[in-house]
């Protein structure tokens, strides 16, 4: 863990951060907490400095930049700044490139260029980067109209999926994420690419800017930034529209009958019931009588060894299988080295659930060999598939394994988990 440093600037207890209300990568999650890559980064920076954090929200980028220019905060995040404006501020390092796309409903006509946006019902978040993009497009297509609303890109993508509006603009990764919850949402053509970076007042103390630069240098070198990006976006290419469609059907028809067992498993292990349910769905599609050619069976597809270890009397009994699978996952999480933190700890435990703990030891050894971080899921994703290659047999202890299957399971469970979190929030 990185040691706390003394605040490198003239404040004693809090870092004041400006942002806009409907920026991408900074939002309220399903549990009502601040979330997103932008939030996590600035929160970690403040934590390292031993400071609290206070956010100032503005509805318009212009107002946020004006407040920053007056030194009302130490930095701003989530703002799109023009080349002309950049001369009035100090800029931190680029940490993310964002591809902006037109999002549409596949039941409607797909626009091919900006002129086919004319006459469509378009909504974008007020004061957002996307509103600025439409203003630029209007210079080429004067008849273009849209409505700027006090809603997030996530909300507007949902409206596109429901057919309530024709189009919106969003980050390509957000569009991919939205398609998991609203399968009719798809990205059309790309408008442009922007960069994410922190913005400081022009005459900020050099020590603050240097501290931020060192922070980004460290998290890039240690793989923390890549792991963070993966935690939000890495699994959204795993499921097909068909996978999503059938899963959402079973959420409505099958899950209510199983809900009490997943809740019991959460109380027993402390693992979110939705993650356990996602794992169970990937393993058996919530079929208690499922059986694989290799002999694993039941809702959690337990091996004979795990059945004996967990003292399961009847592996086809739904309650017994779910509780045993959850307890086994908990044991795997506890067995992992203390150096592995969440959420990587959970993702790596899922991979161990699929291929066994020994395969994780081998994948970690290969990560060390290739100068990767064995504590990060984003790096073990690269080495697990190598376990099936004879070329690496001399470097591993437990022999050849279908490591790629462990990656597939983990990424699929992560995707199902996100869908469940979204679906159960909608019901509550």
C-alpha cells in the first residue's frame, strides 16, 4: 500500500474538486454512492495525501472553469477543455482517451453521417462535452436541433433503448455497457476522440501539480490505472445480445424462485448475492440438474472433490449447491495472498473457482516471469491462457490447464453481475 504523504500545498484538511453534474465516468452508482473512473482516481489521490475531499458541482462547463480560474478549488475533473481555454490553466497528464459516438436504437434507421441527424429527436446532458460537440456540428448542419437535459448519459442511453428519443451522444464504452441492459442500443458513427486529464488553476502551487504527476506516473507503472479501467469496462465485450436477452428473461421467470437461497448464501459468506447468482447462472443457467461431460453438476457445477470438501449430500438440491458454491468461493478468496485487494481478489477467486487454485499459482508465476503484476486481474487475464501452451510447461508447477476458460468465466460473471445490479435496482 502506498504511504501517505504530507499535503504538498497550502491546505490542512480537504482537497476541493470541481466537476459538472452530468460528466461521463463520474456518477451515482446503484447503491447511491459516487462512482466512476474519474471519482476513484481523485479519491485515491486525496487519500494518499491524507486529506478529505469536497466536490463542487456546476451545471455548465463554462461556469466550472470560471470558478476554477478564480481559485475556488484546487483542481477540476471530468471537464472538456478547448485548446483556446487551455492557456488559462495548468493541465495534468492524459490518463484516458474517449471515443464519442452517436447512439441509436437498432429498431430505427441507423444514421450514417451528421446530416442524417437532422430532424431526429436528440437529447444530451446539459453542459456536457456532447452538447459542445453538437454545437460544432451545427456549424456544418445549421438545421440540426437537440435538447439539453439534466440527465446523465446512462439515463439517455436507456431512453434510446426504450425508443423514447431517437439519438444521443455517448462514450463508446458507455454505449457498449448500455447494450447489456438495453440490447437495442448500438453505436453508429464516431464523432471525435477527447482526452481526460485534471485541470488546475494557472498559478497553482507547483508542488500540487508535481504530486499529481507523480501520482499518475506511479499508478501507470504499477498497473493500477489499467486495472481500474478494466474494472469498469473490461468485461463489456463478453456477452452477445442473445446471452443478454435470455439472461434478462430468466431474471424475471427463474430468479424469484431462487432469491431466498442466494440471500442465504450472502448472509453465510458476506459475498454479494448478485455475484453468487451471476456465477450460478454462468455455470448452469440456474438449472439444478445441470451436468457437464467432465462430471461437474448441480446449479453451481461442483466437482466431486468440492462436493466432498463442502459436505454436500445432494448436489442437485438447489439450496445445498448454492450455499456450497458460495462457501467454496469464499474459501478461495481467503486463500489468496493478502497483497491482492478488491475487486481483483474477487475476479481472481472466480478464475480459481473454474480451474482450481493451483492454476492461479501458475498464472502468477508467469506474471512474474513477464514482469507483470500477479496481484492484478488485468495481468492474470494475460497469463492464464498461456497455461495451455506446451512452450510454458517448464515454467509452471501444476501442469497444462484450460486457463482461457477461467478468463471467460470471470469476464462473463462480471457482466452478468452488472446486469443483475442494474436490474435489481430498477425493481427496488
